[in-house]
C-alpha cells in the first residue's frame, strides 16, 4: 500500500492535533488514518489521508502508527481496537498527552501482541506542529528510537531523546505543569497591576524583559542553583519580605492570590532552615533535603 519513495504510516485520531501532525507527515509520507468521528474522517480525507474503516485496518496497512487522541481513556480504547488487527511487529507512537503509567500500560499491552510502543510527546502548539517545526520529547528503547527517528526528523525542529518509553511523557507533564502554573501566576499578578491603577501594558513589558519572567530560570536556576552558588544576591529574607508585601497589597485590594500565596509558604519554611542570609535561589536546598537529590547537573550535563 506504499507509493514509490513514500512509505505508508498510520494515524489514529484526526482531531486538531492529529490533523496538524498529519499535515506535516503528508508532505513526506502516505498516511492511513482513522477517527471515530465521521466528520474528522472527512477532514482527513480532504487533506489526503487514506481514511480506513477502523483502527484495525490502520495497523493492517502500516508498520508505524501514531496515536493522537484527546484523553488517556481514548488511547487505551484505541489500543484495544488496534488489537483486533495484526499488531505483530508494529511500532505504536503515542503522541497523546497521557501519564507515564498509561505509557507503561500501553507498552505491556502491545508486548502481548508482538508490538512495541514509544512515547513522543509534542511541545510547541498546533501551528508549529502542522508546519513540521514541533519539538518531540521521545521515550523509546534504543532499537525503537532508531526505527522512529527518521520519521520524526522529517516533521520536527528538535527531538529530545530521553531514554526508555515513558520518559517523554514525564518531561511533557512537567513542562505543562510549569506553563499552566505560570499562567495562573501571570493572571493574578496582572490583576493586581490593574487593580492598583497601573496599565496592564506596563506589567507585560516588565515581565518580557530579561529582568522579568525569564530571570528566575536563566539566572537563579541556570546559574546559581546549577552552580550551587548562593553567596550574595537578593537574600531569602528579602524575598520573603517582598512576598509578604505582595500578599498584604493583594488583600488590601481584594485580589485573590493562589500561586503567590503558595510560594510564600516556601519562603517561610526556608527562613526556619537557616537559608535567610543566602540568595533566594537557595530555597532549592529544601527539595534537595526533602528528596535526598541534587539539582546540580551531572558532570557534562550542561
């Protein structure tokens, strides 16, 4: 079912993300696809997808099949549906956002049918995905990595190979946790700005500067925590004081805070752990003590 010089791949899930990935793949490959929604199948057919009647038909046609589905439950249901077809030797590429446990389940389920799974979590949004400029966070065995890499390279700007299956989803969950938490933090502090009579454009400009939103990442994590350098700089005691001022100001204006309130509790704990005189990046030591880990990169890791 392959045309000259265009290998045939499979795609289960033709929603927004699935069709964005399909759009990128179709520039280089033929694609057999399926979605339970007839409307999405019609969209796929118009784009050039060879629409199959079932998930089982997709795995019958293609050796490498992508899953791009909205929920973990949908991915598990798709796995069961694929098992009605010939799975022996197939490589299933899980691109849905699921948990590492779901990837473990998928790997175990497929192993019982002679197939293997990799997780290739997507970072960067639907627009970049459709343009073939996405980032993949890939978890795979060494053998499966070599098998899927030539495909992913055609539709990616960057691929991070992170080790065994499940590693990609671990990185994706953490990445999304930062994005979603940061959104709440930005909204509650932007609301403080407006409530205080300041232009929200000022807030945006302050945050986008090097001294704003990126500085905790580039300076405090990338330089101080990674180098374990906590001498000088803004002290934890001063950070705790400024955090308390922000909470007091928000209360006086009736602005509800969530992330700022939660973060303040960390500075309170740090003061009781003799970190008050050190740069406030030293709060990293709390997690190192609690978990018996080091947040400094391994030698040669950076």
